[in-house]
């Protein structure tokens, strides 16, 4: 069955960096686009970034452009989200998505 396992969240100060990872299993990872989403308290879940099967095409929410980078390693069945210049408004649970499947989420808290 499809499984998506996120890791790498935590508490970071404003201006800091984190790298999230999502390791996938149960499908042919290298054939499919993947996405990172986030949901802050009291807000709807929103797309942060997506990447096509090869990594050659990416898409970012305006709020993270220039600060976040999505990438993938098809040999490791893993998609990454490198987050830099983090702001308190980036605080949320971050989810990995493949089609209708979601990971369990990883908490990112940006606070001094």
C-alpha cells in the first residue's frame, strides 16, 4: 500500500533553515509528481510546492518563492523541501502528497 513518511520538522528561529524529507513506498515513485502542502492552525491546507516526475519542473506558492526549494531523489524514493529564511508565518504542519494520498505530517514551528 502507499505510504508517505515525512521527517525533518522542528522548532527553528526566524531566519533559520530546515530540510523536510518525505520517503515514499508502495508505488513507482519515479513516475509521478509529488507535492508539499502545509496547514496552519485555523487555516485551510495549502500547496507549498510541487515537482514533476523527473525534477525538471517545479511550482511554488508565491509566499515561499525564493526561500523554499523542492527537489527529489528517485533512487531513494524521497522528495525534499529545503526551507530557508523561515518566518513565523511559515509555522504549520507540513504534508507530503501523492495523488489522493497524504503523509502524517511534520510540525514546523518558527519562533524566537
